[in-house]
């Protein structure tokens, strides 16, 4: 009893001393501490703040294309290839296996992450060009223009990969949210050229390394989107002045964002390069094409000594690409080569025989690539063109939209002629998906009620 009572007395004295000591202090000093980890909105309302938003938007675009994102490895550069024929799942994760099987549900957490990261990059680019115009009007024109390019690029990627019914929401200054209404892929594609046009208008006739590079980014982005819309002549005109040597690359580093393709193919062994998947897929392994060098894990000169995919129950070995053999390897997301490929397709559509000359001009730039001969039929010419696109643009977000385009006019092919079909290597059969659904997270948007349809 006494010890209990004495303890209570000592506790009361201690509390009294503490209260007395605080009484002589200014309590506001304790309540108004600055947290260095929190950026107040007012801090961004300056030239330095606008510049920070610009850098942040580019960082988010990196994560949405070829970079890891704080441990989250979700990008359509990989998922699109998995739904198409660039990759096969060597994983145990149900979400990746379902994507490989062409049976993606709206609760697929991987796809939900990829969509969220892509929207994050889109909204960040929008916020950045608005902040630059308001708070840094003296910023170089190319900086503002590049943000419009980034916004258009993300819109193109959304339409390339998702079903009809994509809402484009925005967060305005002050945290005001504007919820988007579902748009068809074509309607989203139509928005992107307007952003590329704005970028070109901002640049005007200015010249310089950054101005020219930003201009070419806008031109190739515009041409790519017009190609998706089937406007072949317009797409060709859009890229006509882009030099073939132009490159837009995402850079990577182990201290910031590693190359996600290296991470999940070579390092994590979650993705493997297939061979004639399903059986319409391309022969990536046996083609021996220098544009997409591949090897089986554990063989001489391969960047991994491990011959097995991550899934211990898999019946196939690990095949890896050697384009990006290290975590810091840069990835080209737009190029002058793509510009020439757009022109080649437009020439083919116009019945101009120089489409093949354009392809052979590109091939002559790579040692070990022999010139192509005309295969002689309309269907075979289309096959050849799209095969060239696949090898030139491997794992950069082009293959799935190209496969989808083959299902639309003027090509009008069937799913069985384009996508993997029949028995799936991990059991069951392939599904019928040719795109990704807008996932459950979007249901927080009261305007959204699911995909309009899953048409190509």
C-alpha cells in the first residue's frame, strides 16, 4: 500500500513540475513547428516551385514508361507486351499470369497500379505547364512545351492500352478535383494532338538543342497518335522533318529509378521472352535479329547465369533480352526511326513502292540486317511492315497498340490472326482480351460505370 501510495505521490509531483516548467514557455513554439518533409502549396507558387513541378512530372513519366517507382514495378511497356506477344509470364503472381492469358479482371492490382502511375504522370504534366505559365513566365519556351508533350504522350499511352471508357480527371491548383467522364479510345487519341500542337505553337521558330529536340518529341508523338487514328497521310506529314538520328530516352540509375525491363526480365526473372506464342506470336528467340538480341539464361555471354524463371513450376526456361543488360540502361521512348516507320506505313497505304525502300534504309544502319524483298501480296506486305515495327520498337509500348490496329480498319484482321490463342502454357486456354479494363479504383469517380466496351 505504502509503495503504491508513494509512487502516486511521486508521479503527481513530477506532473506538477512538468506543467510548471511549460507554463514559463511560449506554447506557440511547440505547436508551430515546421515539418521539413511537407511541401506547402504556397511553396510551389514561385518560379522555383514551378520548376520543381516540371522535374517531378518528368520523373513520373519515367516511372510510367521504363523506370521502377519506389518498389512498384508497373508499366505498360511490360504489361502491353505480356498481353501481346513480347513477353511470357515466368511468375507465380496470378495478376501477371492472367494478363499473359488475356484474361484481365477489373480487380487486377498490377494493372490498377500501372493506370494510376500513368494518370499521375498525365496530371503532373498538366499541373507543371500551368504552374510554369503562371509563376515562371520567363522560363524557356521548350520547358513549357515539353510538359504539353508529356501530357499528350500519356494520353496516347492510355488510349493505346485501355478499353473504351477512359475518364481523364484533373487536380487543379488548390486541390480542386475535376472528375472526368468516360471517353472512347478515339476521343482520348483526339485530345493528344491538340497538346502536341500547343507545344509546337509555344516553340514557334525558336532554335537550339533543347528547342529542336522538344519539337521532334511533339512531331513524333503527333504522328504516332494520328497513325492510331488511321490518318496515315497526316501522320506521315507530321513526322516528315524529324531527323532519323533523333532519340528521346528515359535514363535510369540504381540510386533513383532502375530500368524496370532489366528488373523484371533479367534480375527478377518474372518475364521471359517467348517464341511464337500462341502460335501467332513472333519468333523472338530464333529470329537472331540484332535489333532484339536475346539469350537463354546461363549460356555464354548472357547477362544472367540463372537458366530458370521465377516460377519453380514452369516448364520453360528463362530467355532474356540484351538491349538493356544493366539497371541503369536508358530506354528510347520516341525516335527518328519511329518517324520513318510511320512514313513507311503511310506509303504502303498509299500504294507507293518506296515503303520498302524506307524500311531498307533503316536496316542498312544496323550491321547484320540484309535488305528486304517485296513479299508480293498485300497481306504479306502488312505482315512484313508490322514485323519490322515490332523489332525496331520492342518493349517500348508499341506492340499492343499495333496488334489492336491490325484488328481495325483498314486491316480488319481477326483476333486469331493476331493475338495468342489456343491452349495456355500454364493451363486452360487463352482468353479474348485485346486491351486492359479500366480498373475498380476508378469506381470512386461517380461518372464512371465500367468500360463502355472492350473493342479494339
